[in-house]
C-alpha cells in the first residue's frame, strides 16, 4: 500500500504556471472609482436612515408626552365633574335636587 502512495506522489505532474496577464484581472483606477462611489452611497443611505429613525423616536416621545398630558387633563375634568355631582339633599329626596327644589308630581 505504501508503494502505491509513493508511486502516485512521484508520478504526479506539476501544476502549470498561469499565463494570464495581471493587468487584465486587476480592477484598475475605474474599479477604484466605482467602489468609492458605492461606499459613499452606502454611507449616505445609512446617515439618512439614522436621521429618520432618530426623528421617529423624537416624534413618538412627544406623542407619548401629549397623550399623558391629555389623560391627566381628562382625569382632572372627571374629578371636577364628580365633585359637582354630589348629593346635597336630604336622604328622601332625589339625587341632584336641592332642598328648595320642588319634587316632580307622581302619576
């Protein structure tokens, strides 16, 4: 078995040297310009995306603050209305009618 491996290793043909002109496979100055413009476009898009995300977060924070202020104002209004709806009559009188208010006739 060892002899077979040695025969295969010694009988292998060497890899031929490439005959490609290096000037034909390099990107050259135009390749650099295209890649630089592509990189600039990507950076500009990322910059714009971050600006829009930041703006959306600020708007969401402001909307949350406005909603909280509206809820607080609604709670104050509800408390004021509840305070005005106090039964101030005698126990036998209808709710919301004062002691001097006439009772409605019974049918």
